[in-house]
């Protein structure tokens, strides 16, 4: 085997109740569709031939040093608690320590059934695999913490969903796959010993600067607020912010029905399974606080004084509202050119957003037009509304310097627009990977004006609008 992956596994050394050791289920005829050479180099991976890599990233060949396992975890799904979820269609091959000293998981997603599959087939089809590959790499280029895509393969098999579909497997890279739901798994079982072991492991891996459970919780909160505010700043809607999809590393994970807004509206929902808007765009910060409360509840048994722990943890959760507001104000202040927005600037931002919602303004294109001093007013169905707001904005900018540079650095020209992603998937089903590779190339530099790709900045025509996105499970 010429492919070399320098495995250095640590999760596999934890007690057996943390996972089930299992190899991926082999597939019939894997073909390598995409391989992230830059990421592989960052991970210290020596690539092999395309046929060999297809075998490895399909799970047919397990590389030397791997320790394949399916992780156990629980989670709140749309507010309802499931005491056992776990990797139902994923296998953690193992971990590598990159040249920068960062430990990274390498996981196959869609690699067959596990004890946690709950009657599922453990497989994935081509659409969601390419979708997650594209969106996760786009998020990385946008500077937003995220899992990464190392490889995508087809399996040579069909899987049955609403119809027969081509099977595929994604190789995902993450700082870890430890979730809020991992802590909930042991807390629900009152397994304090395992909970302490998980806490010690996670603290050492992600938050070595902390010692107590309260310090740990506060550090997680800071990282999660940074993540979700960055989502909001680019119009990203995760779509399924369950506690089992909330990573303790502070990365975006499990893209399923994730989407980017076209026309701005705060209650936008795309996910087909979010029937009541629990995870709508403007509710994501509230759900973050709710999810952190579940983590805090799981950590209570690790505190010597339960009543005191509950009070201090409650104070930490209640303090999130002000932290989120401050982070949001800074992020959106920068989007309109303010180096350090103050509470007095909040009406300037909220009035713009309200006007955008009323006038069906495209989220990405409006902010990019402001950043590049082009016709932002053309984004509004009623440009006169913008004409009232713009003088206030210009007056505020008189107190700033380097506004154009600041705004262009945080307002992308390109996002993975939903209709383009759907068109890419439809083409890939027919064997045409050109749209995928074009999107991947353009989205790698989202803040650069790319004249040859201006068609990718266009919002969808009425017949192209994507009303719903799907998990693809």
C-alpha cells in the first residue's frame, strides 16, 4: 500500500463503553471522485494511486495503524432527548497529529451499518456527500471553523431512499467528533466515572488552559458563540442544531440540510424536517444557549457541590445573551465598515437588516455591494428606502479608516448558493463532475472578485429557488 497515513490514535484508548470497534463495510466498486491534496499535505498524508485511495476511502482497505470504531453518543433532536444515538453510518478510522501539533480525526461517513444505525443502512448517497464536501470547504475558505473534506468516492452500489440513488462515501476530517451529546450519553446513564474520563480527555485535547468544569464550560461557550455569530454574518443556516450536532471543538459539523440565505429574512428555514422553525436563521443564537445549557447539565455531576454548580452554571448560560449580542454587534459592524461598533451603532445595523427583509434584498450581494461601493440600492425592491439609510451610514463612516479593505475582507462575493448546489448534484448524478469542480475552485477564494465566475453571484430565478433542503440520511 503506497498511501501512508501517520495515525496516532487516542480516542481508541478510552474505555470500551465509549465506542464499538468495527471495520467499515466493503463496497462493490469504489471510484475516487475528489481528493483534497492540500489538506492531505497538511495532515502529513502521503497519497497513493487513485484506485488505491478509492479502496481506502471506501473502507475496503483499512490502512496500517488505523483503529476503526463507531462512537457512542446521545442527543436532543428538535428538543426531544434520545439516550442513544451514536455513529449510525460513520466509522472513525483514527487520528493524525499534523505538523502544527493539532490532533485531527479521519472519519468515513456512509461506510455501512453499525450498532447505532437504528435500522438504517448506514450508507449515504452521492448528493449529500458532494454537498458536504463543497459546503465544508466553502466554510473553511470563509474563515469559519468547520470539519473538512479529504475525499469523496462512489461505491458502485445503489441505495434506496425515495428512489434508487448512487452510493457514495465522504472522508471527513475534524478536530474531534466529541459532541454535547457525548457528554449527555454518560450523564443520562449516571456513569460519573466515564463522564470524568470524557471531561479529562476533552479538556486536554481542546481546552488545556482550563481546569474546572466551570472554566471548561465557559471556554466552550466562548468558542461556540464565535462560531454561531460567524454563521450569522454570512447568512448560514445549519438547519439541524441538535446537541449531537454541536461539536465540543467549536467546529461546524454535520451539514445535512445546511444552506445559505439568498433574500434576507430573519425567520428563514430550509430544512425539510424543521417544521416549526426551531433552527431558523434568527433563532440559532437562542438554540446555542439552549444547547450549552444541556452541556452544563451534563457537567453538574463533576462538581463537588451540586447546588453551587447549578447556580454558577446557570449564571454562565444566562450571561450568554450579552456575550452573543456583543459578538454579533462587532461582526455586523465590520460588515458595514466599523472597526469597533458600539451599542449606539446597533440601530444603524438593525435598520439596514429590517429594510433588507422588507425589500427582498439578497444578503450576500447587498453587503458585497456596500463593500465594493457599487449599486447597493439596486438590491432593494424599493430603492428609496436605501436612499434614506445611506446618508446615516456615510456620516458614521466619517469616523472610520480603511473601511473598504475591512468590508471586503468580511463580505464574500461568492457563497455556495442553494440552486447552484442542486444543479451540481443533478449534474453529478449524470456523471458530470465539472460543475462540482468549478464551484469548488471559485469558493476557495470567496472574497476575491472573479470576473469569469460572476454568474455564480446571481441569486436564483423564481423557477430555481430551493424551498427545502434535506438531510440525505
